[in-house]
C-alpha cells in the first residue's frame, strides 16, 4: 500500500500514469484562452455579487424587489425609515455599478468572439451566444482530445450516471462532475429554446416536439444541452457550421 505525499511518490505516480494507454493529459492553454478565462471568471464573479446584493435589498413588507424599492424611495410620502432609505440607496448604487461593469465585459467577450473562426462557428448553433462560445474556447480542451461527441458531453457532466450491473442498464441523473461553467451555460441556452418552443409550437414530428409531449421541460433542456455539446464537437472537429436537422431532413 502506498501512502504519504512526497516528491518521490509524485514522480513515481507521474511516470506510471504516463505509460497508461487510456490516460488523458491536460493541454497547456494558450494566451488567448487564459485571457478569455480571466474575463469570463471576472464577469461571473460580478454577476454573483450583483445577485447577492439584489437578494440583500428588502422592500416594504419584506418584498425583495429592486424596482419596488426604487419606486418607494422616489415617493415623497414614503413611510420608510431614513436609515433604511440611505442603506437601500447604497445597495442600488452598487448594483448599478456592477451592471455597468458586466455590460462592459460582455462587450469585450462579444468583440473577442467575433474575431476567431472557432467562436464565430459556435455562434451558428441555436442557444449558444457570445458568452457561451467564449467559455467553450477558454475552458474546453481541443476537441480532438475526445473520440466522439458523447465523450465531450460526458466531460461536461451532461450524461446520466450509470449504475448498470448484470447486463441490466440502469441510468440515473446527470453526473454534474464535469466542467460546470460550460454545462451551466449550455443548459441555460437550451432552456431558452425550450421556453420558446413551449410558446410557439416546434415543427411537428421534430425531436423537440416529441420530447416536450412526454417529458418535463427541465429534463428536455438537459437532453437538448447534451445534443448541443455533441453538435459542438462535430462542428469543431469537422470545421463545419451548424446545420439545422429539420432543414437537412427536408
């Protein structure tokens, strides 16, 4: 049994891993990828800080709504205590400042996404915007690392956990053990498509139409995010733009 951590044990483990045929190694990120990751992480931090501030704002009767509080502050006959008003103004000022910084970073991401052929190709996929495209470029390894699209979806954590035994296939919830930033953005984009399809019926007989008829919307969004991940892998490995399945079938 091997225990304890030291340089000799680390060197032995690295040497042993290097000779294993199925071992995957992390690619060194380019300067552009590191810059994109820094901008993305900064934007994500600012969004979380803004969300925390919004939850910290308490309007009259305990309603946590920024717009209601803004209206109450503007009212001359407000019954709010002066201390509450001044504190709320401080919250609102910080929220407005964070919103401006987020917009600035999103413009940077949008400009950078338009420069590279890879991100421009990803933007042709429904549900993938500039932020998602830059996240894929910044955090995902070269698509040639994966043998197939399912491997990339599994790396993102968009495949169900398997508890199969004795020849019986048992699938559980999504593993969520992969790259959470890309996974979250793909699911968000997929949910936008699902909501749109719920209001405006998708093409009759399409995969999305069949899924919405028999599955909950959130489950459909995760399945659609899985399909989007596979499409991303196929597009980047074959240097092709997105092709609408419905149009191709027609």
